[in-house]
C-alpha cells in the first residue's frame, strides 16, 4: 500500500511539472515606439515578445550620427521595460510598467531591456 501511494504521488508530481509552462525567457506582448522615417514622417516600430534581460538596441534609431532617437514608447508586454537614451542600454534611463506603461514624445530612447 505504501509503495502504491508513493508511486501515485510521484506520478502526480511529474504530471504537474509537465503541465505547468516554463518561462521561455521572453516578455510576452508588444513594445511600440515612434521614430522619424527617412521622409520625415512618423513611423512605428514594434518588438514582439522580446527577450528578457537582454539589451535591445532599436534598429530604426541605432546610429546617433544619422538618426533621431525614438520617442513615445508603449509597453504592452507582461514585463517592465527600461528604456535608455543611448544604444547598448547606456545613458539616462526610465522604466515603463508592464501592461500599458507609456511615456510622451519628450522621452527619447535608442535601446531597451525587459525584466
């Protein structure tokens, strides 16, 4: 009887482990920002399900010598997003809350990292 209970408990624990999804190391959702296109018109950039704990330099505004920084970020991911004024997550920073945290066009950014 004891062996059966132990085996049943072990199988139940194994089933729970297999059923619970594990973190894939990514923030789930979208991160949106605005930047100025080559023709001077506003453009929208998106990061979809970005990786967590990894600096992402926004490709549309990566070069400070040839582009203006992005602005007006919206964080629709399930993780906090810390945006930086310079590429490679350097310079001044500001953190946007998950689930809709945003800032105005006064906040300039070139890179971001998600918690």
